[in-house]
C-alpha cells in the first residue's frame, strides 16, 4: 500500500468513528426525557426537580442534537437522518385505501368525537355516562389516533387542509 491508500483508510476510520460517536450522542439526547420520572422520584427540592425536568424535556435533546451534528458533520447527520426517515416510512399509512377501510376508519374517527361532544349532555339522562373511568377515555383517544392510520394519507391531507387558509376543494368523481 502506498501512503495515499493508508491516509484514505485512516480518514475512513476516523469518519466512521465520528459518525458512531455522533449517533450515540444523538440517541442519548433523544432519550433524555425518559429520565424525568427518576428526577421526579428523587429527594431533590421541587424547584430543582422542575428545572432539571424542564431541561430534560426542552433543552438537553436540542443541545445534544447540535453537539451530534458538530461531531459527525452535516453530511453524517444527513446520512443518519435519511436512514431514520427511510426506516420510519415503513410504518406510515398508505395514501389511498379501500372503500371499506375508509368507511371503517371514519367510524373509528367519528365515534370518539361524537361521544366527547355528546357526553356532557347525555350524562344527565343516563348514569352510564357519568364519571366515565379513565381507561375508557384513554381507549377512546387511542381509537381516535388509530383512525388516522386506518384512513390513510389522503385523509390526513384532508384534515391538514382544514388548517390552511388558501386551500380550495376540487371535486373529482370516481
């Protein structure tokens, strides 16, 4: 091997080391909010717990992300980000779904909304709707969130267009 090939090998090993170290820093920062329950369970003062918990949720992840970018460089960060997005896209809902799936998803979407809207009015009529247990409310929230995955990406576009001023409806008939 000549000196040029040796230098290339050393540079490749250094860049892989920086990439790995940056990835570790990024992951540690990303998971730092998971330490909040440990802070809350500690014997520290309430003020100290609040400050540290706040930093773990809204500060440390961002600082670690910047530190990771500084260590691995912009190209390394873009490589890691691209791989993560490619991996997570497998779990994204499809854009178009069948008519049955769409109707089923609409039912999943509508039932929690209707129960949430009507509950204050019908709890006076029936004791079933008075003091609903927490698990029931959590289940309704989970059904509502799952409905977006059942309905697919086209439905998400419809929902997101509600929050955009300049979007216009175009009618297409299938």
